[in-house]
C-alpha cells in the first residue's frame, strides 16, 4: 500500500526542524522577490520531486521526449549529477558518460536526435540552448530534477511523488527523505503519483487524491512502470545468453544488480517472472569500485545455472565503462528498459496538456500569431468593420 517504504528516524526530528528552517527561509526569499526566478520565452517543463531520489524522474522525462520529439525540437537540460566536468556541456553521440553523468548519457543514447546538455546553473544552460547563435532552434526545454531550482520559473512544473513514499507521510531530512516541507507541492502545476501497482483499486485512487489535498489549479495523475524486453549491455560479447522477452526470465537464477535510490518496486515487479532473485544493491548513482566489481563477479559465479545478471539502464551506463567484469558476467549482463504509463484513462488528457502548452508558447506559434495580428490590423485600417482586441498569454 501507499507509504509502505517510509521509515522515519525520530531521533533526528530536531535536526530536521533546523533543516526545514533553512529551506523555509530560502523559499521565503523567492516568494518575496529577493531571490529572483527567471522566465523564458521558450517553453520550459520541469520534472522533479521534493524527496531524495527514487521517484522515477528519468522514465517520466523520457515519456515527454517520446511525446514531443516528432513534433518539436526537444532539449533536455540536467545538472549532470556526479559528472567529471564543470560548466555547460553540450553532448553529442561521442560524449563519454563521465562528462555528462549517467542519466543524461542514457537519454542521449536512447534518443540521439534530441539535444542533451548539462549545467548546474539552469538559467545559464537554458540561455545557451535557446540563444539564436546556438543554431539549435530549440522548441521546448525539459528540465530534469529541477523542482528545487527556483531560479528558473518553468511554464509547467511537474512534481513526482512515489506511491510507496507519499510526501504527506514523510518527514524532512535527515529524519525522513523530504528535501522541502510538504507545502512545497503547492508550486506544482501537475502532480504524478508514480510507481503505482497496476491493480490499484478505484477506492485507493480516491483515497490518495483526497489525502494529497491539491488546489483546484493543480492536476493529479497516476503512473505505473512497464518493462520492455531485456537488452544486452555488451553487444559485442560472443555467445550471449538468449533473452528476447521478460517471459524468458522464467526458470533462471537472477542476480539483480542495482545502484538506484529505490529498487524495491523493481524487485516486486520481477517476482511474477521469477521468484529466485538475488539482489545486490548499491547507492543511487553509485560509482563502481574494484571491490564492487569483485563482489559482482563472485556473487554471480555462485549462482546455479541457468543464471543471468539483470540491471537498470542507468546502472548499465556506468557498468559499461568499468574494468574487471569477467567474460561470464558480460555475456549474461542485461539491462531492463522501462517506461511509464499514465493510469485511469488519463493519458490523452495529460498529453493534450503538455502538447497544448508547448504549441501555444512555441516560437513558430507566437510568430504566426503576430503575423495574423499584423494582417488583421492592416485590413482593419482601411475598412469600416469593427475592431477587435485579442488578449493572449505568451
């Protein structure tokens, strides 16, 4: 049920109060205008959370990429967490993972035709991406993990909330995992409850909707995870173990290798395909060291045949650049692609909200409106027809 992964350290509630005081002062400075939030003429959509990791930001950004990329020039701007570079970096097909971070690298590999960049200063990154001299002609910027980055005022602010760790039941760091007080959710235009069980009952939807207590201007959606067929991480390895579907996992002993914030839902979902899963878990964005590689090799070697190593796409980007994995591990190492689905038959409504915002505020749309306004003014100036005044939100 919702909230089943929440653990509160009551001994640290005092420290959490001081942490909350600092966060509250910062937010107040933005509300008072002492710290400035900047808007941009190019549509900007932010996807983020108010908890420490694990809400599914990357698959939700990828959902938006799939939705928009056939119609608009899409750019993704990320901080590039744990990257080995600084400043603004615009990636290309040859940019190594350490230069931009695992999640931006993953998105660039999956969607090579979109623009992917990293910059800790998001205002600078957006300015560089949308400048005329860049030649990129960007129609929409997707901000990855930027809910706390209030120096940017996005056109649509999407807040992700893990079904298993609803923010209304959590506490501030370090007692819980909240990066901001619960009332920070009021800044969101859209709230998505993520990682929901596929068999969630109508009553549970209603209970969560009431508990979240959103304002009328906010829209609530629910999403669930879906998995594609596993793909080999090392495609050049000979004699790869054949795995062409999720059903092919049945009967295999699986080493589930994860370096993500919340692997519990993944483990739960895989149970329906195979019950004998050996988890080997590391911290989010874990930088695999030699001792970790030895642990992977040894744990896999101890599993009985038939066996397989399954990992996430994000972890695969880091495992590809490490040394020391045995040939046996490489031949059996597969990444599990995942995507999200909007539940309750609300996918069309969600898509239309995103597409409508981008179309209404895109450069081409604004230019077209200005051209129509100009034509209207010219035609009205010589005729006797009544004038009309048009108000529009740019």
